[in-house]
C-alpha cells in the first residue's frame, strides 16, 4: 500500500546563540562585549511522502520497524510518482512485501534533503503510526546517501542501523556514528559521486572504532543501488539491528 500524505507541522525552535552582552545591557565602543541572543521562532514544515504499511498492520496491535528511504536528486519535485522510480518504493510498486513501515518522502525541486524537516517527519510518524522506536532505519541513494549520512550524524541515537548508497558525509563527524551499525555501498566506476566520498567516511569510522561494512561493486558506475535494494540479505541485515541505549 502506498498512500500520499502531506505533513503540515508548525515547529517551535528555541535558539540560543552566544555572541556577547550576557553581563551588560550596553555595548561599549572600542572593545568587545559579551552578549547573548535567545529567541523563539516558528517554522512551517510541508513535505509529501509515500507510506507503506505491512499487510498485517491492521490485524495486529504490534509495533513495527520503520525504514526511511531517501531518493536521489532526479526524483525531486512535486510528483510523488517520481519517488517510485528507484529503491524500495519501486519494489513496493512492483508487488514486493516488506515486514516494516516504509516512509519515502519527496524532496522539493532545487532543494537538498533537510535534516530538520526529516527530523520532524520521523517525530510525526512515531506519533501517528505504531512504530518500534528501537528499530528505525534510514537508507538512501546518491543525494539520499548524503542525506542518510547527514541525518544519522545529527541524530545518531535515533537509529538502529543505516545504509548510505553512493553518497558522502563529513568525516569529522564520524566519531558520532561509531556505535551505529553501518553498511556502505558504492560503485568503483562512479563518475557522479566519486568512490572516495564513501571511502573517506569508512576510513574515518574505522579510525574511530566504528561498526562499518563496505561493499564496492567493481563494475558499477553511479547506479550501485539497484543491486543493493534487490538483495534480500540487505534487508535481513538492516532489520536485524535494534537500537542501542
């Protein structure tokens, strides 16, 4: 089942930025003054997504694992049908059954995956659907691979495991992910996102003592996702993990 939803949420953000004036109410010309800014702002989050619920979702009161799938740059826009072109949404559309909830949001045209928006989406999903919060996973391809790294780096405590495909991240943030099971995929002949993008993250994770698997497809170009998402072992590995406290 693939259902179209629109998430419309007002988020209150308390922002505290240290810039000076914490001890005095006046600025002093010619010297630095300690100040602080604390202001509440409100932001509207609007994102469309495909929702897949397992066949037995309605017949059981149990909670289910949740897999968040992040598409690549080519599927951006305002037509959800485009999200079905690759990855789990494509397989679901072809009749594949999953034992988990699958959320497949669509990134707006000319934008990049927003960690803040994805955070709100996951929060709302956990409130709305019967989600096992100890079994939340994120995977994505290309731009979605970058989004996977970014989201996990921002909220490593939220996920049980992640699987970025032909993406890249910030190696300096790798220590945040060292306790998280990670399986990285990339094509050796990728001319769009160089293999080095994944290799740098894997190297940084290993240096930090992280749990990382790295699969390089020697003959694959940018499309290293078709083989990955078609492999049952991938889902067995992903769904076998439970979040660590």
